[in-house]
């Protein structure tokens, strides 16, 4: 197969030859994985794919845009995508978000795509085997999925940009169940290398959580003091970030709107020193340092492809500071916007572990994770969803048993305003959203009055 950077160069060359401006994005994705169930390995697999996105921009006084994409292995397939994109541009209206294309360079542009193999699991697999054997001897059932992937992106423009980024992702999710199916527990972790993830530690934590479930405690729906663990906080904060678009705010469609054409930037959202930010160079959760946009939307523009991404504080010391958008939304609304960034950190200078926070809780609940999260009201960012795989009751600093699962109704923005304590921020994996967003560092949050609206069946 032709090298991915040559595919990008072929697309740019074809656009230039046809008298068009444009952008070429080549995503080379490599993944290897292991799946296990009922204390045994069940499957493993490896895959590799290359996807091209061609964005053609006419050179008219009012330029129009056409986009085409698909799997590619040859320059001929790239040429076909270029023709499709040009044909689309010819029939589309002028692009309102038109802006000059970016010219920037990566020194490793011509390096090959990063590829994973099953040998990446050579250090991980023995530890997983030990965890499975331990679960088998202890009469617990262990299920899960581990994967290592690399996405190497090549971004080129007719303005001369040639940018490359490698996105390494490793995730491990494990679920333990009792043989009678009466209790379950979940644990997950993310990283950049599968060899650094520890299934033995995860299995020990799951065993501890199953032991908590031996004593069943009946609780009615209502408001309880809740410790939201980092994984649950990650799901809620990613949802908050995704709804923090400039356009939605000034159009009055989001929780960050303020009156006609207004926004809440500068408004205090929490009395605690909570800072929510994204930093491309953050250790262990690094992400692309330049913008990669495959299609324009209300808050993103293909014309911003290649723009350098800086550290962005969305909320600083409890005050809303930034919303995301494009050069076009900034021009249209007058609101300075930052691009969307693929990692997220919530920090409040907390130092306590989740176990320490449990030990200081007189009467409360420790959640495991959240699931089936859906938006109810965008104006308040009211979300509904379910707890899953463990709702643990705390009495006088100790976990004394497990309650049923609940449906919750809460707004992440409201939770920040009601939070009374912040734990240590740690690398974590969202449960609900980890197919889309894995690079997070979050604390445990103490919420004095978390709203459980009804009991939910299941474990």
C-alpha cells in the first residue's frame, strides 16, 4: 500500500491540477484487542484501515466547498475522492465560513503510520491470565475487553501545510459478577500503552466491590449525599464540554446562554476553585496539538484545519472562561472561541483519594459509574441516566452494603455549583462515552443532594 503521507500529497496535487484549493486528511487506524468472558479468553483480533477525507474549495469570489471521504489504498482511489469533492463543491452554495487555509509543518511528516500488533500484549497477557485464574478459584466471573490502538493522522492543505499526529490509545474495561448474577461491579482504565494497564489491580478492586454487595440495603429514591467517582465525573464533564459551543450559547440554545444573544462567560459556576481545562501536552493524556476537522458544523470549520491548539481553560477557579467555536463563529458573534480539544481535566487542588473521602462520610452513597445518559433540557443541561454495577451505602466512614440502581436527573453545571468537596484528580476512563473520548483526568466530587428520581431494575 502507498504510504499515507503520499496519499495526502496526491490529493493536494490533484486539487491544484484542477484549479481548486483544499485540504486532505488521511487517518490510518491500527487496533489490536483481547476479549474475555466467564474467566476465559474468548477472542483476539487485529485490524488496520486507512480513511481519506478530501475537502475541495473553489477559487470563486464566493468559494464553495465539497467534501468526499472513504477507505483508500491507492492514489487512484484518492483521485476519485477528489473528483467527488469537486463535483459536490460545484453544486453547493458559497461557504459562509470561508477563511484562508493554514500553512504549518510537522518535522515527522514523512514517517510511517504507527501500527500495533498482538506482541503489544506480551506484558499484559500474563497479568490478565493471573487475574482470570484468581477469579476462577474465588468463584467470581470476570468479563472484559482490552485494546491498543494508534491513529496516525496526516493533514495537508494547498496552502502548504503538512502535519502529522499519532494518537495512541489503550483501554481496559472489566466487569465481575457473582455466579448467581445477583451482583456486578465495573472497573475501567485508559492510557497510551496496554502494557502499562494492570488487570490484576482491576480484578482485586472488583473483588472488593463484590464483597460490599453481599449485604443488600433497601433505599428509596430521593436526594442523598453522593461521592461521584472520577469515571462518573468524566462522563458528566465531557457532556458539559460538548454542549459548550459559542453558537449554541448566543443563539439561546444552551445552558451557557444569557438572554438575547448573550452568554455566561465570566459568570461564577462554582464557589470551589474548580478548573476545567484542556491541554494538548498534558502528560499521559496528550492529544493533537493542531485542529483536525473533517466537516464544518455550527461550532467548527474545515478552514481551521491545522490551527495550533493552545491550553484552554473552560472554567477557571469556578468561573466560566471559554466556549468552543471556529474563526467564523468568533467573527459572527464577537465571542472569542477556542477549538474543541480531545482531552479534558478537572482539577480543584484536592489531595484526598476516594477511600479517604469514604472514610470521612457519615451517611452517603458511593457510585461506580453512570450509563444511558441522555439530555432532557438543553437550556439547563438537565441529564437523565442510570447508575450501574454498584451503588454502595456508606455509614460512619465504612461501606456497609449495596443498594439498588437508580435513575438520576441532574445537570453537570448545577452539580458544580452544589459540590462541597473535591478529591485528587486522577487518570480515568468515562464509562458511557469512552468510545468517543478517553483522555480525561478527574477528581471524586462530593455532592450533598444528588437526585435519584426512581429505582432502576438490574445490577
